[in-house]
């Protein structure tokens, strides 16, 4: 009996020894495999990703500006699979020239990652708003990001249907597509939330046509749908409290000339307004004059401190009075270089900026040149 127990103990020891030997060997084996795999992965992470040579050759053949494209979206050039040739065929079928296609890819190379199926679906959705293929091509030439930024056609379709349902006109939808395409990449809930908020603002101000209110604000400020309701609310409250506006006055402002600033950072609005006020105070203006100046052209609040101050200081050195500037705030829309060149040309042509209307400084180039030509003729006639 004792010998039998001894035999069993010896057998168990042998089996245990074999078990641990096998287990130990297996651990060593797997450790070495894991180490080798980790080593390979580590090497790949350290090495520079290789560019797709076929892609480079294709894009060069298509006339794409490779340097520009790499600066815009360099990651595209490391992709193994792209769709540049099908994209070219698709856009050509819609009336785009080779030059336009090359320009689109140069400025927004991510366009070549979209599938033909996705492009076709997106194009059909855009055609619900845009009247012709050529019009879409023209938009893509100006702003390729507006079409190619997202491939989420489901959100696009839902948002188009929703925005049509709340009364946005064809013209307004076109404006959104071309200026604020991210509106259509939003989740439907985000857009609904902003529209509901604007409805509440409308009713709180005593206006009983929320559809008209929303339509006018979005048309004047297509970027509002890609901002938070918190930001818009803060800016509305700032306008009401700063200028002590009653409901009717506030309604007129935010449906009209003030709509453009509703999506700005509230800190930026406050900072720029404070600078405008301090600058005008330094020239002896009253608070009433400051309010008149800003409310007559709220876009002044877009001007950062240095730009605003430099323009005011230059006009003052040209003997233009601060009261003239307050009466014609749009002159500050022009760049400082434009103001300098035009004041010199006008003075040389005999135009007295101190006693004449200075709005000419903010006119379009075509209109300005036509007026300058007349002024020069009149000046020469007086001389002769």
C-alpha cells in the first residue's frame, strides 16, 4: 500500500513537472511572439508614412497643384485608395472643365476620397435647392469645401427637408449652402434647437410671425445655425442692455442690420464695442453719438481694435472730422490702403473731403472710378 502511494506521488510530481515545463515554454513562446509583433508595430510608427505614388502621378496628369494640395490636407497623400479619376469623370459629366476640377482638388484634396455613389446622392440633394448643374459647378469652383466637407448625405437630406418646412426660401437655402455649408452637416436636433430658440425670441418681443422672423435672421446671417443658442442669447441681451432698447427697437435691430453680429463671440462683441466707445470718447463724442454711430451700422463691431483705431486716426490726419465719420460709418469698411489711395486721388482731383460727402471712400471700385473720372473732368473745366 505504501509503495502504491509512493508510486502515485512520483507520477503526480512528474506530471506537474511536465505541466509547468509546458506552461513555462508556452509563456516564453508567446512572449517572444508578442515582442516581435510589438517591435514591428513600433518600427512602423517611427517610420514616415509613404506617399501614394500612383496618386501623385494621377494628380499631376490632371493638372493639380500638388504643393497647394499638400499644404491644405497632407494626410490625403498617404491613403492607399483614392477616387480621383472617378471624381474627374463625375464632375466632367456635370459640366466642369479640367481646369476647374484641378482647382477644386488643389484647394480641397479630400474631395478625392468621396465615392461616386456618395457624390451622386449628394448632387441630387443639392439639385433640390440649386436650379442647374452648372450653378453647382460654379459654387464648387468658389467653395469646394461646401460640397466635399462631409459625406453624410442622411443629415443633409434631413436638414434640407426641415429647413424647407420652416419656411426658408430657395434663395435663403442657396445662401446657406454656399456660405455656411456646415449647417447641413449639423445633426437635425441642433438646427431644430436654434429655430425653436429664435421662435421664442420672436414671440417674447411681441412679434407674431416666427416664420418670417427666422427667415429674415437666417438670410441676413447664414452662420447663425452653426453657433450655439447660448452665444446668440448673450449677444441679444448685450444689445438690449447696452443701447437700452425697448422690444420694438430690439426687434427691428436684430431682424435687420444687427443680425450679422448675433453669431460673434460675446467677448469679442464686448471688447470691440468698448474700444469703439473709448476711441470716440477721446475725440469728445458723447455716449449718444457713440450709440448713433454703432446702431446705424452695427458691422462696426466686427472691426478689431487696431484696425478701427488706425482707420480713424488716418482719416483725422486727412482733416476729416469725427462728426463726418459718425455720419458715414461705412467708410471704415474700406481697408486702410484703400482709404489712403482714395483720399490722395480725390484731393489731387480737387475734391474737398472736409466739406464734401465722404461716403465715396466706401463705394465699389467701379462706382468710385466713374465718380473720380467726373470729378477730374469738373476740376479741369474749372482750371480752364
